[in-house]
């Protein structure tokens, strides 16, 4: 090969190096942007959780309580405080003794609430709920009056209520967590009382 040919090849190689380097840098930058964008896109989708809990409600009357919850994450209020919205459908079956008889009450509750969650350990989160909702009740009183026999009277109605709760989640795995909660429920209207609740349950991410 002649010297002129060698010189031409060397010059072409020198001119090609910056182009190759620029193309490589461009591909690296594009890959880095894509890798950064992928987790952000996947983490931006909120995960809906559904679940239920059962327990006991006590106040002027005591009874078995059941609640179904749906929880939708909303946003982070602080590095370790998350805000989510919760919709709850609750039911309590009250039983109360009265002279010569008893009163049975079915109470249905629909309460939207805000939930504030804070992690305290890798498997444990603490949370607090606050909400305003509606209730519907139906009561039946039965009495056994001497010489008159059994008498029965029924009533029903609607009203407003508040729900406050404080509890903890224990994460079994990323999809399942157990819950324990203490609650306070003031009722307004025909049912004019403030009850306490103790609930145990589970939530499932979907």
C-alpha cells in the first residue's frame, strides 16, 4: 500500500471517531432516559385495595359489626405520610334489653373518608381515618306484657354520622395486609349516640 493511501485511511479513521463517539453517546442518553421513565410510568398508576373487617361496636347498645372498604391512594403529603381515599360500607346488628322484652336494630352505614398512612417498620404501617357519611337504621321492639301477650313496634330512618379510626397494617406480602383498628362513631339524628368499635380485617391490592 502506498503512503498516500495509508494517509487517506488514517485521516478517514480520525474523522470517523467523533461521529461514532457522538452516536454512542446519543444512544446511551436515550437508553438512560428510557430507563428513568419506565419506573416513573409504572409507579404513577395507583393501586386500588379492597378488603373487609369484622368486630364489635358498643355504646348505648352493643352489637356485631362488619365493614367493607375500598382504598385508592391519592398523593404523598410528606416523605413518609401518604393520603388515600376510602369508601366504607358498614353494618351493625345491635341488641338491647328493655323491660319485658328487647330491641333489635339493623344499622347500615356508607362513609367516605380520608386515610393518612405512615410506615413505622418495613412490614408495619400506622394509619388514621376521618370521614362523614350517612346511616339507615331499622329497629324492632318486642315486649311480653302480662295479660296482654307479645307486642311489637318497628321504626326506621336516616341520619348523619362521623367515623374516626386509628389502626395498623401488617404486610404479609405486597398484595395482602392485615389490619387492627380502634374507632369512634358519633351518630346524629334519630340515632343520637357515640359508639366505639374494635375491628380486625384484611386488605388485598388489585
